[in-house]
C-alpha cells in the first residue's frame, strides 16, 4: 500500500474547491458481477417515440448497438419482460432488463505486475501509477501495461471493456487513476467523468515564471503534421484547465492544475500554449533547457529528469454503489520530490 490517503470529507482542502455535487450516475439497478450481467432500467417520457435499439444503445453505451440487437433477438434484453423487435417504438414507460453472460472484452493477457493500490473494494480500484507504466496495450507496448496487471489482479475485469478503465494518464506521468471492477461501476464513473464531476488535481513544474493562476479554455485536436502531438486548434474538442501557482523559482514555476475535461495531453498542451511548457517534456519541448548560470547540481538534476514533470496527486469521485463522496491523495513520485528540493535550493526566486 502507498502512503496515499483517502477521506470521505465533503469538501476537500485545496485552492479550487470544485468538487461538484453529483446525482446518482443513472437509475440502473443490478445484481451484477463482471461475468454475469443483470441490469435493469426504467424509461421515462424522454424516450417517447424512440426505437428500442436506439434507446438501449443510449442506456448501455458501453456495448455496440449491433451487440444489443443480438441480445434483444436472443431474449437477453427484454422490454416489460417480453421479447420485442429492434424497431419497437417506446411509449416512455417501459422497464428494460438485460441478463447476459459477458464475453471477454480484451485479448490482453494477465501478467503478474505489482500494483500500488491506494484503495480497493468490490466496485472500484484506486491505483497510484508509477512512472514508465503504459496504461493500455498498443503499438509498441503489447504487454507490461496496467491492463495486463489488472487482468492478473482481478481476472473478471476481462469481461469489462478496457478492463474497467474509465480514464488514462500518460506513460511518464505518475499518480492516481480509478478502475471499475463491475460494469455498473464503469457506467457510473464514466457518467461522472462526462458530467465533469470527477475531481482531478495534478502537480506540475513548468519552465518560466507564471505570475498568477487562471483558466485555460482552448480546444485541442491532433496536430496536423506531427501525429504524435496534440495542439490547440480551431475545431478541436473543448478543453478546460484551471490552475494555481503554488511555488515560484527563478526560472521555473510549480503549479497545480485541475482538469474540467480530459483530453489527450491536455495539461501539457495547454501550458505549452501559454508559453510555459512542462519541464522535461520531450514531446513538446525537445532538449532540456538549462538556465544561464545554473549550478552543476541544478544542471545535473535537470538533465537527469527524463520525463514531463507531472503527477496526478488528487482524485475525488462519488462511490458508484454507496453514493459516498471520496477523496484520494498520492504523494509525489521520488524523482518529482527530489527535483523540487533541488529547485528550492539551487533556483530560489530573488
């Protein structure tokens, strides 16, 4: 177990205080496990006139419309206890039930990789991800990922899409993320993220001296030339980052950033856009920048820091089963803490 802490206080101690009040994720009820799924949903008048296959795809969006149609035709998805055709038009009062044996949702293999578990119960898992761990298998990273570790730690996660992941953090970013252990928990957490009620705070060190905090509200999309990068560009997806200055050095600034949205590389791209890129970010900055007159100690520390200076330090959410507000905190990774100490001694502000 890490020294990260969890608490159930309603108001977290921080400068943002933006943990939103959250309703229950939806009106699902279930007696599900990850393998055998038994879900219910009560329609209301907002669904009047819609086709049942469209409604089912909205209600249970983790599954494809085609898969839901198959379950409907096989009698696994019932309307008021009856089998209906996908084109059935709803009157808004129907009771839907879905009872099915789930198939494996991933081809990734379980691997006995140690996990730094901050909190775990029957519904969720809070992980303090270490630097260098890829979250999901992909090109160039077929194994050794967090998903491989999750499949070993909790084998039933194989029946969940993305092995229960609802959000990600970059390979070289350390810190907290939440994983669902049941489909119902995954529904709830995904909806909380969509409603922007999952509270996520990151600690970062930027180049340059930032005078004051603020909000960056700029759209992000894939870079048109360098496909590894993201960029602030018209027509991108909405992206909002709130930030506060926590500590100023002579040539650097330690900030806390709170995500309102969760776009790829959001914090890295937004601070690059401001003109204060993250220290150590090889993708968006390239070579390390050594301040003029830097001491040997500072120079060695900067050159030895081989990643973007970013740590997911706080995570707040509403528990998908109990409705309890929960807040988790993870200490800085060792390299991040060591870097801050060097900056305090060797790059003190005037």
